[in-house]
């Protein structure tokens, strides 16, 4: 099969690495890819959100399957255009991507399906929103309803702290039109977890749970990032809980989407908080998480490309995938200064040594090659991922690999997976 992968992050490198292991993969291209993805695919000078460019290339080159990594092209309808052109696509239609791109819609869908989620009110008027938060006596989470590059959520333990973010999002429109509507949610407390499911519009296949680490600093301090590390499985999510999440969250929401617009074809990401009253959804995403995809792909056994094709062909019920029982840990190495401003262009050394370690894989995110040298070119630069017999072993191995890699100013959290180690 000829595969075209849209995207350029660590998530896409993990997907390219996994898909390239399949006998079904004859040729892979990436739009635009990165130096890590280039080990498995031919990288094209086409951006992932250039729908015309991606689909034009796919048509001209007989692409059989388009795999879409990020949310923006999905929300803009790339999967619809691919399917109209007769190309199989792993990724939901624009109506399906609304579950991530329109949080007000997602909240209404959850309500209609009685999916447990944080209580929320939706506002389009700044003064009413401010009045509402000032009437609250518990913490709130302010959320821009549209896509805001993962930065549109501000958690405010004291309700008055929500006033400034509301002014920024609704008044100053710091996230543009994404701030036209805002959700004000009750602030939930508890550990977070991620559960992903492959969906073909009829059946779902639930994948092993993960936990992300959003804040930049050790001990979950400092501003939120796209994710500084992740691990799988999650000791606090046992098999009974997973069954409950499937029954009470994933199946009802997929049914609600089918009633609303039809098939959701791709992966559905449920971001959960495990409250004393049970798991509640804080977000759905229409794609794999980044970095969650990296430790997930390390554990997946079986032909993952075949499973992606099965999703696109609505044959998910015949899929056979299983998981390495060994836990995996991914430590994200970032440019110094991220998530604020940072300098690019420093040479990265040590990746080959780290990659040569047993059960270690270094996934590229924000790297680029300049004059034959690999340099940092983004906020999150590498996802150093390892398997181990225990979660503590996986963490140890991941950090041993991390220590072999360096560039000027590189930064990483030192405590990825500590919550899991404490719970085992
Ligand atoms: P998101 O961008 O939707 O992933 O949200 C970013 C982070 O905000 C999440 O990982 C949570 O830590 C936090 N968050 C979102 N919604 C809530 C909520 N209702 N209560 C507490 N924390 C939340
Ligand atoms: N790591 C969180 C996300 O991909 O949304």
C-alpha cells in the first residue's frame, strides 16, 4: 500500500515508525514530516494543513491511505475531501473533528448522551461571563471553545482569577475566533488520564490508558505545555474502570455522534479526571495525543497499519491488536524557555547512542537538519521513549537515554511517571 502521513511532530514519527513495520507498507510519504520521520518516509514540501496540496499529491501518486496526525486539517475537512476523492482516510470528517474543535458542541453532545463531564456554562458575552464567575464560590476552568493550539484552557482555583483570561479570550481575542464562545467549567480535582479508542463508525477498539504531564515543571508546576512526557499503562486505571469508561463514556459518545452526523472514523481521545465521583471527561480530541502516541506505539503489538486501514474500511471488528505487557515511558526534551520563547538552531548530539539502547526509541518532534547537522527547531524537540519490566525500570531506561542527548539549553522534566511509581 502507498501511505501518506500528514503531520510533522513526535506523534507522527511514532506513527511512521509503527506503520513502517507492517508488511502492507510498500511506500510512505510525509507532508511535511521531520528528520526522524525521514527514516521511514519520503518527506514532502507540503504542509499538513495544505488540504489542496496533500490531496493533490495523494491523487497524483496513487496514495491508498491518508493518515492525518494533527487536528487542524481534520477540523478543516481534509478527511471529507480525501473520501470524496476515493482515498481511504484515517481521521474523522470535519463534523467529527468538531468534538475537539468546538468545545461547546462537545459539551452539548456529552450532555445529550449523559456522559460524565465537568458541569459547564457556555457564554458569548464577556460581561455575562464575568458576572457568572464572580458569583461562583469554587474554582473554574475557562476554555476557549475553538482550537487554540492547546493553550485555550486556563484553570483558576479562585473564581476571580478567571476575569483576566475571560477579558483576554473574549475581549482581546488572543486566540482569535476560537474565543468567540467560552466555556466556564467547574474545576475538577484528581489525577488525569487519557483513554484512546479506534473507531470506524460502528465498532470501537479501546487502547491501553496513558497519563500525560502537561505543566512544564517537576511536581506539575508552572505553565501548561503540549505535554512533557507520558507513560502507559496507568496503575490508577484498572480493568474494571476501563470497562466503565468504555460503557459510560466511549460507546455513548460514538453513538451520539452517529445520531448527529454519521460515522466517526479515526481515533477518539478522551481526556479524563478521576474525581472521587468517578472519571469525568475534560476534553475529547479527534486525533492521537502528543506525546501519548509515542509510549502507546512502543507497546502496541500486531499490525497497526492494518488496524488503521480497517478503521478507514469500517472493518474494525476483525482487527487483532495487543499490547506489550511491559510499561513504557516517554520523556520529552524541550528547548530551553519553552513554552515561552526559545532559541533554535543548536546542534543536537547523542541521539544515535540513545537510539542504540535496547527497548529505547527516540522520536523526533521539533528537529531539523541544517548543513548536515541535526538542530532544535521547535519547543518540544524529542520524545525519548523506553520499555521496561516495571514502570520504574522503563523510567530509568528512558532517563539513561535522555542523559546521552544534549544541545544548548535543552530542558526536560525529571519526574515523568513518578505518580505511577508511587501507586505501584
Ligand atoms: P486541555 O487543553 O483541554 O487538555 O486542558 C489542559 C489542562 O487543563 C488539562 O490537562 C487539565 O489539567 C486542566 N483542566 C481542563 N479542564 C479542567 C477542569 N474542568 N478542572 C480542572 N482542570 C481542568
Ligand atoms: N498531550 C495532549 C494532547 O495531545 O492533546
